[in-house]
C-alpha cells in the first residue's frame, strides 16, 4: 500500500521504533515556517521511517520560541527571523547539508503591496542564504494558495476572478498578489543552480492544527463553539446563505504536507504547480452539524432572518469569557486574540465556496485524498489533545 494512500484512508501512522538502529539520513529537509499549519504537519511526517525520500534529517525554522505542541517532533529547531537578511544568512547559510527546502511561511500586512514586498523578501532571503551554500540541494517547494485564482483579500469582490473549478494553467490576474511575486523569485533563484528543481502548491482553505497560524479556520471555529457551549447559546453559522448552501472544498494539512514531500522526491513533479484539496466537496450546512455534535450543542444553524453574523464583531468583547473558560477547564494558557482569527472566518464564510480541480496532480501521480468530514473531526480532536479547547 502506497504511503499517501495509507494516510488517505486513515490508517494509523507508523511510530518510531526506539530499538531501530540509527541510519545515515538520505535527505535533509529545511522547513521554513515549521510552527505553521502545514509546517507542523511536515515536522510530524518527514521524520517517520516510511516517508518517501528518507530517512530524513529535518531542520525547522520559525520566528518564535519552540512551542510545547511542537516539542516532540524529531527536528532541529532553529529560531530565525527570515524578514531579517542578516539573521537569515547567519542562521541558514551554515546548513550545508540541506537537500530540500519546504517553504510554507507567510506574513500578513495591511495592504497587498506591503504583502508583496515583505513576503517576497522573506523568500529571497532564505533562498540566497541556502542555495549557494548547500551543494546537494535538489528541490524547493513553495506553498501559495487559491488567492492565485481570485486575488488578494483586499480585492475580493472588486475584481473579476477566474471561474471555478480552478486549474493550474489559468493565467495570472491583473492585480497585485504576493503569490506571483514569490513564484517569480522562486523561478529566478532556482535557475542559478544547475539541477535544482521547484514545485508550487496551491491549497484551498486548510483544515489543520497550529495555534500560531494566521488562517487557522478549525481552531477558530473550535474556540467559537466552546464559547457558545459555555454561554448556553445556539451555534449560529457566522456566514452568508451562499456559503451555507454552496459546494466548497478544503485541504487537509497532512495531505498538503504529503503532496509537498511527493513533489520533492518524484521526478514527474519537477517544475510544476499543483492544486491540493481533499478530493471531495461539502456544504457548510453539513459540516456545521458535525461541529455542533462535536461540542455537544443541540441548537445550531443558519438564521434566515437574523442578519449576517460576523465573528470579528461578536468576539471582540469575549476576551474575559475565554479567560474564564481557560481557568475553569485548566486549558493551555492562551488569549482570545491569539487563537481566534475572526477576520479570516468572516472572509471564508462570506460568499460562495470555491472549487478547484485535482486532475493535474492525479495525472502526475499524486493520488492522495481525505474525507473532509473525518478531517474536521481529526483536527478538532488534535486541538483538544493539546488542551487548547476542552472536551465535550
């Protein structure tokens, strides 16, 4: 049974055999953004003994101190601010054994023009620190996303985007987009080293685990449901009727990590861009029932005449409620503003779902998939396992 197929059907992942003798790594990964929602999955999957291209030695780079929920992964953690070219050069140029870079980091600024500048500089800083100093570097993966097809958040609804289902051969939109800037930098810098290949990965909204992530939809919905349960109020759907009724797709963080790894080691994936979604479709009216059941809430749904509910407004005065919950349930010490990305929930649930095509990835040999309902439950369970939200 193939590696990604095993994961796709929910088979238990292999655990480390503590008695297994050490082997010389065949590949050396550098994960940029290791505490992010996909970086966290890469940090868990890459060191496993059956991961393609392995055994893997893994470096993980992030700006903040190593969090407790990342501490058990077999990686060498490097604290580095990649917006700073000097810090990046000092910390990363010495990693001369790196064979693969997995770039899954981004930062958010007020305008897309600023996003283009800072996110472009971050990627360039990393590539210029590593490429000249890692003689065995073979591949760089870059993660972007669906905004490639619809434009940046600030222009949603203001420009004409592509009509779904999105395919990778669609032209770029005539609008600023830091994904385009990053792609151009990737193409430019990898051309400087003979034999160095690249791949670009475009997931949809990601279901995964990372309290540090700027777009953690599942984590934010878990916090919202926990507050509703605590206050004894219905779990109202914070979105539009279009989002409630239309078909949507999602991308499981582990699946995205598997596609990154596949592209890094499979010669048929070189120098290509790939969509990455679970392979099924859902309606939020269906998943909302699952969310309510997971938190033991009996009243839930979309209120036809209730007006548009926005979590950025509803949650702005709930900090003290979250503090009460954390204290009462003895949860990991967090602040509501740290773990609730309400602006992102409002955007994702503010219009019709966006659907992409996975044909290209499948035609090139990546046949991984996820059941989105099971994916949602899995990441709720993981959020609970790390004591971010309480049990039912």
